[in-house]
């Protein structure tokens, strides 16, 4: 509307989009929550409270909206050209209201960022391959948008004095366009994040009451005991799985990994492994957290790295490329292979192969 001169032709449109600033981050938060929630996010009446700041900003801007068109144009021009000539009361409204956007943005950024981090940790408890369902890209998007809107919020305070209003505005338009294209591209490319029947069922298995990934400190009543004698509530507090049975499942799991090598399947999941062991996924999740003390993702990929080491050391596979070795060991991408190999072997596959050749 600004670039097309609609503000000049239809002057009552000046400022109508300002309350929308308070809707950007709540909407983005709802989108992140929908992608990361184990169950479908249901929009209830209580969720409308997130848009209360937008409504309050409308009320605060009412004196400006009620001006006649000439007064609006004058104040709008003064705001962007010579703000020092405006009255203090008008500056408090036109500058003060957008300032409230800063704290709101910080709160929703933290909430959204935590959702993504918790999701990326949670899926490691059920999946051995994360490329198609990981939301690490969304974490980068959140950081980008946070910085972008921080610049936009601070724009009125330095752009006018530096006489770079047009340049920064065009940079903002370019950034928004780039963000929209990237966001759409990732959404189309990663459609699996919208087909979450399997993900929802499996992710729900390893949630605690607080929605976070459990750790080894909540595995048994003995480990829950605190110095003051208070037992904290944890996911496995009411579990019927005894320590003896958990140890037995762990032994069966290790035997299965050595004999059948299920880790060679790139898309191996916790539910599939539980079916092979004839145990419930919940009990197997407890075994991983309490007996093995590793996530399902790290456990499986450690075996894959071990298999890759054997292949890299074997003359029979000397003509295989690094990617070929990765696929043979159960990885489905070169990047995932390099990441896992560096974590569990402390070197790169190429360096490891070179060391084995020299020996």
C-alpha cells in the first residue's frame, strides 16, 4: 500500500496495518506448535488471548484513526521525515506502541525456539533417521525472523537520522520475500512433517508429563529419591517394568543388533525394533533411557558407524566411495554419515580409511 501510493489516494488506510505487527509472532508460534506437537493442535477460545496485544494496539491507535485525512497525512509525514517536530503525546503513541512489540517478540521467539528444540530431541527417541522429519531448518528461520523484526522495530530510531529510510525499507522487503520463498520451499520439500500419524504415535510414547524428553534420573523410584526424601514425578514412576526385566530386554536387544543387524535399515524406528523384541515401545523406551542410557537415534547410529568402520577397513570394499559405504552401513545420506561418524569415531570416514590403509 505504501509503494503503490494507496496511502496518498486513500488516506484513511494510513496505519491500518500497524496492529498486525502484534499478530506476526503469535501466528508463527501457532504454526511451530502445530508442526512440533505430538497431537493435532486444537484452536480453543483461550488461544484468542494471544491476539489481545493487537486489540489493545487498535484501541491505542484510535485517536490517530479518528483524525481527518489531512491530519493523518501530516502526522504520517512528520513521523517518517521530521519526527522531532511532532508533539510528545503523538510520539508516545506512534513510537511507544511499536516498542511493546519488542517484549512480545522475545517471549514468542523463546517459546517457539523451545518447541523446536524439544521436538528435535524428542524424535531422537523414536527414529534412527531424521533428515525427513527434522525441524532444524525451522530453528534457523526463527533466528532469521527474530533478527529481521528486531531491525524493523528499531528502524524508526536510526533510519531517519541516517537518511537511509528507502534503502532499509527495500532491504526489509527483500528479506521478507526471501523468507517467504524459503519457508514455502522447505514446506513443499518436507511434506512428511504434515503426515504425522506415525510421528505422533511414536513421539507420544516418550513424552513426560511436562512434554520433555526423559532422562536417566527418572528411571526408577530409587533414582528419583532426593536428598530431602521427596520423590519427583517422572514418566516411569508407575511403570510395571522391573529392573530385572529391563536388563533382560537390554540383553535381548544387544543380541538382536549383533545377529540380525536391523540397523542396516535406514528408516528403522523404535516401534519396529520393539516389535522384533516382542515388547511394548514404551518399555523399550524405558530400557534405552534407564539401562542403555542413550537415545534410540545415537544407539542405532553407533552401530552403523561400527559397521562402516568394518567396511572401510575391508579390502573387499576398497572400491566403494564414502557414500557407498554410508548406504551399505544403513545411512541414507552422506551428511548424516559424516555427522554420526565424527561423533562416534572422532574423525572423518576418509581419514579413517587412510589410517587403515597405512597400517
